[in-house]
């Protein structure tokens, strides 16, 4: 009986808050990913041949990775610096995704020209 009560209390006071924290972390990272992806595209000069979904995913990756880097390197008290790191990582993610998209578009165009030339 005591083990059952201990298990219920453990679930209520330990497991549920951790699950709630993880869910909130991913929801807030997704929302900030939308914002950070847009900011990253504004920072990068020129045109990026990626869509809205790729921008949001790049921002989400930047939010998660940059947030982790900021918290580990700077601690929890430097929120503004962590946000700047998140924007920087998002910009790098957008650049990488743009480069991959640009290269794949060029490669498919070269294949089409070879087919037409033959």
C-alpha cells in the first residue's frame, strides 16, 4: 500500500511536472522558431530559395541549439545574449538549408539540360 502511494506521489510531483516542462519547452521553441527563422532570413542578404516550412524548421533548430549553447555557455541569467546566439544559429541553419536547396536545384537543372541535349 505504501509503495502504491509512493508511486502516485512520484507521478504527481515529479513525472507530470517534467512532462509539462518538456511540452512547454517544445511549444515555446516552435513559436520562437517562427520568429527566429523570419529574423534570420531578414539578416541574411540576398534571396534564399527555401519555403516557409524550411524557414520555421531552421528557426526551430536555431532556437533549440542556440538556447542550449547560451544556457550552457552563459548560464540562465543572460537572456538577451542567449537570444542573439539563437538568432545567429538560426541564420546559419537558414544559410545551410539555402545552400542545399540551391545545389539541388542546380543539379536537377543540369540533369534536365543533359537530357535535352542528348
